[in-house]
């Protein structure tokens, strides 16, 4: 199953767009890519999911190139409340059973 | 509606003792997952249930770890003869189905400290 790596940390200012990239070179054909947000002492919370190309919802966009070996979460106009750890998750079946690999996590700090 | 709940929220135990962690998934969710998050680390997938069945237990860290789910609802993760390296936050999640395209809804976790 895909190994996933992310930048350890990023800083941004309020109102800026933030892009966080996850590398998953060994992604399999039937794997999906999901991004989660985690605040201290809480469980992760779903942000967005995709399989290929671009997906957009009310809070983020997800860009997945044709080879699917990476994905980029885009957060438009971040605010202080977006300070959190962001994880990509690659999940799918291998020989009929499912496995889920979380990325190493990116600690985003939004500055005023 | 109610989210995923886990109990206890915190557990302190002595090395060598057994512990049992409980997860109550969202009603109607057939899939249930256990993850471990060590201090300052990412999330490590342990096991998933499809209904009451766990098709693959290879993600459990050692044979001291076991998990079961009954009635397609509550799940327990049991750690026997706890070791200090078992100290971590144990997270449970559930989803409507087991496919990887399903959003997983996480509980707040159980913080386990082994002295």
C-alpha cells in the first residue's frame, strides 16, 4: 500500500491561500485519497476526498494529477481557526481487505 | 445525532496490567476502525470491522492486542500485559460502509498511559 509523506509544518498568514502536498508514490489503482483536519485533543475531522482530477467543496479543494502519485489540499483564505494538523489518508483494498495509511501530518500555523 | 463515543477518555495503568478500551460507533454504521496515535506522531491503522468481522488483523502491533465487535455496534480493543510503548491515544472511527470512499467519523480517543 502507498507510503504517504507530507511537509512537517507550514506557516501562513490570515487571508492567504495554503497548499499542502502529500506524496503517495505507490498508490494503487483502487485507492482513494482523503484529507482530515485534527485539533489538539480531538479526533480527525473529514475535509475532502477524491480519486483523480479536482474536487471542490465549501471549505477546500483537492488537486490530484493524472499519475495520482501526489495530492494537494488547497485551503482558500485561511483564518486563525484553521491552525491545526492536516493529514492525508490513502485507503483501498489489497487482496480483498482494506488498509488505510495516514500521512505524517502537516502542522499548519496561521498567523495574524 | 450522536457521534462516535469512546470510553474511558483517559486510562492510567501499570505495566503488565490488561486494559479494555470501548468504542460506540454512530448508529447504523457498519464499518468500524481502530487507530493508534503515539505522542507527537501520526495515526497508525490497527484494524477494521465490517459488521462483526475483522478480515485482517495484521495491523495489530503484537499478539497482546485483540479487538472484537458484537451486534454490529460496540467494539472493544483489549491490550494484555501492557507495556510502556503502548502509551498512546487510541482512536476509533466509524463509517456507513467499509469502502475507502466512505468518510470516517472519529471519536475523541482514549489516552492510555502505561506507567
